């Protein structure tokens, strides 16, 4: 009996022990499986390289310049005023016409001045007749065989009459010339080639000599671009002008930077303005197509010298940090390096680098916000504004 009971206990222990151990084993297996899953989620896969566009830094000769704001002025400006008083009877131009020199603009009623000319000519004829008579009488007195036949007073009187009538003839001739001149002034002509402004009087108005403005005419070709530079820049400007190396590039603000037109520096004022510390300068440029207009503001780039072999990159490649401006340079293994740079003057869409990047190195132009120092990048196409395209090695390194 005892043996049978022990066997029953052993069987029961084995049976229920197996049943107890089985759930524990399942728990261990589940716990191990859960730990493995959590370990895989904690180590995500590496992100793909960021897509960027690059440009190659290039070395070019670029101008060293001063950027100034100027204003256009007509090279010649004339206000037409009549030289005789009278009534305007004719106008021979249209407002805004391109006028030629000596072209007829207005006509003043000539009849009063024609009458003055006729009167002056009549007085001249009368003076000449009186002179002829005085000459005849003087010759008669001079040809007498006996000088004692006339008194000395009568002789001197006849001689003086000749001189007086000679003077009257000269005065009458001058009066005729003045009358002719006044008659010519009745026709008002353009003194220059230029563009007419709006007329200030119409036909039928009575105008006064030398006071009534009739019209303004501006010569637009060539045209002036007037601007100022600071007295701090004056020594450099004068030095370059003395060498004949300075020039100016002028453009309207709405023009592209590469559309600026060359101008010649023609004037430097003799005094620095006390209130502003600036000095007045003038550039003259051709304007046959009337691209520039008097009174219009312009951007003037005063070119002082040439910077040889300057390093250029697109302006959009530069970024700013607390340490100063920087760029990302792409290395041969397609990783990027942050480089602090020293910026020079802008040259259109590009900028000069005084230090930090060497010619031939590739700089990131777009995509800077998605990368950091040492990041791996994937290079896309070079932007249109880049000074140089990315080399073939960099293009071949795409991933």
C-alpha cells in the first residue's frame, strides 16, 4: 500500500509540476521575444543622403566699385522765350516732338516789324540823299579858284555838314539792321536738337519780349547721370581718375544688373559739400534709344579698378551664423564641410570671397537647411546662376 501511495504522489508531482512549469516557460519565451522587438525599434535605419545643388567656385577678374544713387539730367536744356513782343499766330510743332536745330516752332505777327523795317529803310534813303547834297556843296566850296571867295566859317560849315550826314547814314543803316533783326525774331526756331516739352502758350496769345516762356527743350543724347561720393572715397576716386582707369556703369533700377551701360566720367566738382560731406560727380553716356530720361533715378556703379583672379560663388550659397558668414564645401567623398568665409563685393548674382574657398571647390547652393557639417549629400544639377558647373567627379559621386 505504501509503495502504491508513493507512486501516486510521484506521478502527481511530475504531472502537476509539468503543468506549472509550462506557463513559466511561456512567460520567459514571451519576455525574450518582447525584448528583441524593442531592441530593433531603438536603432532606426540611417537616413538617405540629402539632395543638394552645388556650384564650382571660379577665379575671374572683377571690378572694384562704389555703388551710388544718381539722377539723369538732359545734357542741354533750353527754355524758349520770344525776343520781341507780339501775338502768336502760328505753332509748327506737336508737344513731345523730337526737334531739329533751326526747326520753326512759333511765328509772331510780323506786320508791325515789317512796318518798322520800311520806315528805317526810308530814313536811310533820306539820310543818303542829305549826305549826297552835303558832299556836292562841299566840293563846290573846295573847288573855288580863290579861297578868299568864301569865308572860313562857311567852308567849315559845309565840311561839318558832310560829316554829320555821314553819321546820320550810319545810324539809319543800323536802324535798318535792327528792324530786320526784329522781323527775323518773329520766327522762333529751335536752338538745339532735342525733345519738346509741353507748350506753355497757344496760338493767339500776346507774349512779352524776354519774359514769357513758350516751351522747354531737352537734349537727351547724350544724357548726364549726376551723383555724389563721400569725401572718404574722394582720394581713391581722384587717384583712379588721374590714371584714366575709372569709369561708370549706369542702369535704371528696373534693369537687370548685367544691362548696365558704360558711361564716361566727365566732371568732378571742386568743393566738398559742407552739410553732407559728399562731392558732386557727373557721368555722360550715349542715349540714342532714349532708354534714360531726365529726372529719372539711376543706379551708378563707379568702377575704380580691377580685382584680378577673384574667387566667385553664387550669392545664395552663403549663410550666416553667430561666427559670421559661412558656406558648405562638398569634399570628394560627397560629405560637406562648414567653412567660414570673408565676403567681398557682390558681382551681379555672385559674390566675391576674400578667403575661405579656393577656385575649383564645390559649394552647396540649395539644400543647406537639410545638412550639417560632415553630412553625406547627393548632388543634383547646378543652378542656372552658378558661376561654374560642378565637375564630373562630383556628378559621378551621386548615390
